[in-house]
């Protein structure tokens, strides 16, 4: 059976957040993380906290969502590093950050579904929506791996994990 490109994009979009495939989805990587764990960083300056990474992922998802809806871009940040900024703390703020990430992801899914086979037909400037969606899927996978690694380093990820 041959999948349409729109079906492949949606399937991989779901793998990125909700469905186990070759790697855990973002939802599982964030499941059970407390605000304290979300703010934790390993020694050195080479790693971001889980919360910083969630804010970074949300920023780029929100940017694409706004673009595809024809809305103004989110406020311009001076650098990619600024997308990792955390300005709040506490369980309520952490839960809000995760909830916002999941909401923007779900809202984008609706847009991707509506694009259908037109995902790569783009009369606007820049990349076609399908290209940008695929880029975000890969971006999510990359950062989900980082989140899992941080959780392993802090001891909050199971040493053995089963899935089906």
C-alpha cells in the first residue's frame, strides 16, 4: 500500500509527540517530569534544561502555526539561544509550558491535515509547508533525544523501558 505524502507527514507528526516508533515520543519524554527536574542541568554549559528545550520547541512550532494561519510572527528574538529562555518557575508554570507545547502541536496537526496533498504546493515565499513540517518533526526528534539524555543523567528515566 502506498501512503500519500500528507498521510506520511501526519504519521510522523504523531510519532514526534504522541506515538511510539523508533524512539519515544515527546509526550513520553515529558511524562512525570516535575518542575525541579525540568529546570535541572548537568554540570557544564553544554546542555539545556528540559524546560528550556520545551520553550525552544514551542517557539518554533508557534512560529510555523502563525505563518500557516497568516498571523503575525511571534516576537522576534535576537538569537536562537533566546528561544531557550525560562522566565518562570514552579509546578503550575511548568505544567502550563508543557500544556502550551502540546496545544500548539495539536493546532498545527489540524493545519497539516487540512493541507492534505497540497502540503508541497506553495505559492508563497520560502519553503513549502510540508518541508517546514518535516523539519519540525526532525527538530522534535533531535530535542526529544536530548530530553531523554538529561533525564537519564538525572536518574528520572527508567534504565529499562518496554514499549509496543
